């Protein structure tokens, strides 16, 4: 037993010598572990995890104060649990009640937590400006809340409490000051947060985190990892950095680190979830990331589509998703001009406009795809060789060619969760994923070695004999340059990731398999009703905050059988259309009533539902218009 921990200690000591903070090599097999240790390192996988974002706790919040004064002073309508529908931050009463609800309802039901930043109040009160100490204290406060739920007993009074499940944090743009401005690391924020998040960052990743604020956590050891991105280096509003093209920029280094991480995970036959604070929104109304960072990210997601399960973000406070189109990637892209947002509804409308340019599916193509019995069976969508179906078959095949084949591999998806802070209603999300074959996953490791970019790393199982990709043919066509009548590929100024093996099946983001996201349940708390109940009771103890189901992705409106890219592509296509019979079949009457007796155009009720859900069911002025 002692020799095992000595070996693990040697791993930790050697981290600083490893490029990009990766784990050094070692070699030990689970069969060599003592029986009691091997048994203690086994844990059932439940197939469910929590995503929560943008707490924005505010110790200065006072009920009954003015919403025009940040709910800090003056007389006004600020409620006991928050001022829903305003820009006030979260009172500690809401934060405490949310953690109580999580402990009572989710503690034994989830495998891990992704916590995507903004864990302090906004700096929007000139009379009471934030301080660096306040930022640290509020993040430490929330960290302790997670430890109180998922922390296990300490071995000694001086030891760090271990977590029963992983909690993975990330920097938000308000977790630093001045907000949005994050300098190249190591810096005071990466160093201090390495201490505050000590229980959440794996020991072998702490050096990496101090270097740049990013790290990897194996949430199902040897099978599934979560990568915590530091999106502050991609954020277009961070004037301290300049994109991801120049080698001197932290954004470039971050993308290189991500590329190596994904390459290692592929070599280990693992899957990965990405998470960060600021999502890669890119439309006519809003652009969050520097264009050079968006370009690399989208290319990385395309080239590693065999292992990426999904991506999760916060920051924007509204519930929606983004489709990244790999055909928009241009290797030598420059940063575009900054685009401002006039309103959240205009931004959502710009996404719909973007979706309206998606390739239009021929009738019945998705039904044919869904009826395919296995990964290789796409015969239902193959062009017919003769007869009446020949023309129809060619049309279907042309459509599939446009979207990257039957799994829509031209695209990747980013999910943006609404916030806990009640800009609308406070919310949180529980995501289900496929756990086929994961009934009893060993948390012990079988350490072998592999080489990535001339550096040796450990593996948690024997190497998989995966064929090497023969070329980079999946690099988007925009990266090619014609010369003397022939196609000549531009030589990129950075190392382009290799695509999946030509023999590799579609990844978990594209076909239902272990770790594929199956659906999510969106929870919210209607604070308006809660405050009305408090007013009616006229005193007494405040009620408890309860989170109820707002919707699920497999309901009568969305009808998503899973959260694969093809499912989101289909949903985006439907929402982009004018009202049709297809909308009617998704659960809502598509014919609007008109008292004048005039016939109105059909409305797209899937889109209208999407809009309502974007604002977490909160009544928003002029939303119907």
C-alpha cells in the first residue's frame, strides 16, 4: 500500500517538468492493487450530471430596496429571494435555499457538477464598488457550499476534504477585476483560485491551472473527462489579450493545450465534455469570442468529433443553443469587428435567421435516418438505383452530403444554460447521458504509456490499436488555395489536429452510444408566486424555495429523442421555418385565432416556445410581437 502512494507522489512531483502540465508516465496495474483499495475505488455511474451557472451572490442585497439601486438601498420591490426580472444580483437567501434543494434532491442522483462561473456580484454600484477580497470570499463561500454537500470526512483535521463526486469550476468574466480583464498567466487570479478551488482541481492539474486557468478532470476515470476552458482568453471584451493566432498570446497557448489534451484523450479511447463561461456565440447581433479563437475552436471540435460529447456554457442568462458550422472555418482568419447586441430577442432572432440558411431536409429524410438499425445502416437514405424513388433518393443524398453525412458531422453544438441569478427566474439543469456498459466503473487506474507530440504520457488502460488518419481531407474547403489550375492547400501557421480515423464510428455527439447526451430537465423557481405567498401569509418564517420542472427536451414540443447534433439540427430547421403543419404536430395549435374573423398566417409555435423558454418562463414585454 505504501509503495502505491509513493508512486502517486512521484507523479505529482514530476508534473512541473511535463509540457503543458500533462501527467508524467508511470506503470501499475489494478490487478496489483490490494483488494480493499481496488474495491474502494469502484463507484456506480448514475448517468446524470448538474449544470449550474451565474450565481452572482450579493451579500449587500436587501429585501424591500430599490431595483434602480442594485437592491442595496432605498425603498422598492426587491423580494426576499431576489428581484426577478431585474438586473439585481442574488441574495444569499436564494443561494442557500438552492444548495439546500440540491442536497435534498440531487445529492445521490448525479455523477458530477459543472459550475460555469460568475460566482460574485456585478460591479454595478458606484457607491459600493467590489474589492478583490470580496471576489475571493464569495467564490470561497460557494466552494464551501459544494464541499458541505459533496465533501467526505477528512482523514485528519489538517487534511483537505475529498469530494464524493467531482465539481468542476471555471472563471467567469465577473470573477476577476476589473471585470472582463484577464492577463496572461500565471497571475494573481490563477494563483489565488488554485487555493480556493483546491478540492476541485486534480492535484496533477494544479500546475496547469496556475499557468493559464484551465484544467482537465476525469469524472469517469479512464472513460470520460471534463475540460474546464478559460474562455477569458477567447472573450472579445478582454482587452488584455489579442486572440488565438499569435504564439505570444495566451489564447494561442490555450488552444494548443486543448489540442494536445484532446489528442491524448483520443489515444486513451476516452470521451470528453467541454465547459466554459462565455459561449462561442457568433451571429449578426452578437459575437462573444475573438474570431481567431472561434475559428480554431470550431476546427478542433470538427477534427475531434469522434471523442467530444458536448459543450456547456453560461454567461448570457438565456436558455438556447448554438450550431458551429465547420464550413465557416478559414485557417488564416483575422478578427472581425465587434458586433453589439441591441436586445436579447434580437440576438435570438439573429440565430433563427442563421438557421434559416441551413440545408433544407427533403421530406422524410430524418425519419429514414432514425429508422436505421445500426451505425452502418444508412441504406434507407441511399439513392435508389431505378424507378420513381431514384430522383428522391438523389435529393436525399445531396442533402446528406451538405450536412456532413447521415450524422450531420459538418456541425457541432454548444449548449447555453440560463442563470441562477434571477434576471428572469432562477434555474438549473440536470443532463442525462447514456451509461450502457458502465454499470461498475473502476476508479483505479492501469498506467501504461503513450507518446503525443514527442512527449511521453500515461494511459489508464492498454493502448488501443487505432489506424492513423491518412490525410487532413476533412479540413474545410475554404482552406484550399487554387494555383495554376490545381488545388493547393494553404500551409497553416499552426498545427492542425488530425481528423478521426477513417475506420472510426461517429462520436457520442452524433450517434447514441455510451456517454451520448440523452436529454435534460430544466428546473426553475417561480419567485413571483413565492413572494405572493409570502405577502399573503403576512409574516412568519419564509417558505422554502422549490425548483420545479420547466420543461424536458423530449416533451411534446421539442420531441428530441436525444441531444445529438442531428437532433439539434432538426430542431433548428423546424424553428427557422414559417408556421407549417410540422409545427402543429409538435404539440401546439399552429393557427392563430383572430377576433375579426380574418385568417391569420400559421405561427411557428416551436419557435415561440423556444423564445418563452429562453427567458425561463418569465413574462417578457413584447415577446409575442
